[in-house]
C-alpha cells in the first residue's frame, strides 16, 4: 500500500514538472514572438512586408498544404501561410 502511494506521488510530481516545463517553453516563445514594431504583425501581406522591411536575404518557397513559406531577414524570420504572415521570430545570436 505504501508503494502505491509513493508511486502515485512520484507520478504526480513528475507530471507536474513536465507541465511546468511546457508552460515555461511556451511563455518563452510567446515573449519572443510579440509584434513590437521590429517584425511584421500576423496577417500582414507579403507585399506590405517587403514594402516595409525590404527584400529578404533569402526566400524559401511554399511547402505543404496549406502552403507555408519562409522569408529570412538579417534579424528575424517571417513565416507565411499563402500570402499572409502567420509568425515572425527574432533570430537568436549565433544561429543561422
């Protein structure tokens, strides 16, 4: 009986640490992806992104369904679904 209680307690403790780690990871991603004027906002068209930020350093063509494409700028990367921004993230130093 004590072994069962210990096992249950261990599983609860382990499970809560995983959930906490997931929340921290998501919080970090959300904080890094907030549109603060330095990156295109969600929903912005490709034409408006190029007009505001210039020609990207590189463009990866659309892949999958729905088609997702990627434009890389010096300081951030923009992901598009069809012709509109779905996410823009700041590059981390030292990562290409």
